C-alpha cells in the first residue's frame, strides 16, 4: 500500500529501538499494510510481550523469530554456536530477500539485525541485497546496536537512541511487560 518504501535504522545504546519498530508496525497495519516482524537473537523461549500480543490478536502483522538457542552471555565464546547462528541467519535473510522482492509484505522489521551485523553473525551483503532487491514500495526497518557508517549509508532514516540514564545502572533488572 506504500507508494515508495524507505529504509529506516533504529540504533544506539539507548532503550527503545524494538519498541519504536513495533510502534511503526502497528501504525502501518492500522493503515492496511501487511507487516512481517522478524526477531533475530530473541528465540521462542524468550518471553517477549510484544510477540505474545501480536500473535494473539487478529491483524496483518506476522511475528516470527530465529528459534536457535542463543545466550548473549556465553554463545559468542562457542564457535559452533556462532557458526550455527551465522548459517541460520543467512538462510532467513535469503528468504526475506525473496519475500521483499515479491512484496509479500509492505513492511519488514528486522529486529536486532544491526547487532547481528556488528558482531559478525550476519553479512552486510545479505542485508544490502534485501534493500537493493526489494520491490520499490517495500519499507525496511532495521534495529539494533552498532550500526556502521556503511550500513547507515544504505538508509533513508537513521535514529540513534542514546542512553542518558537507565534503571540497569542502579541494578534494576529487566521487568516483564516493560523491557520484555
């Protein structure tokens, strides 16, 4: 339903990247657009409130995730897990590339793909292929920490979330319903 699709990046060390992307997805769906949100690094066993509610309700937002075991604290130290994750991400990005080319959805949100790129779990060429090969009316939103200059040059809009103060700094852990 969009005439011209753009590329948006939400990055930075502050809170709100995924939240902003989900808000945009709700807005797009409310205007009749078909939306795919793909969550990288947030497997099925991670209890994400945003995923729960969108899967419960009717609508034109599909939420999917890379259902690979992944623990941010230890998985980067295990080359087998890193290799498995790279392969899984590459396969998903290829599927998303085909869907974006065929305009299976009007809006694609690739949640945490920026972080995956910054940590070497995803390849910039795969993301560049999605952006360049998509139907011209498809909107792409990329979220995650660590956007490089090379990635940002591919975007029409880049927003950096900057942390000024965060409850984690005071030892307050992630809260169900607010952080996840």
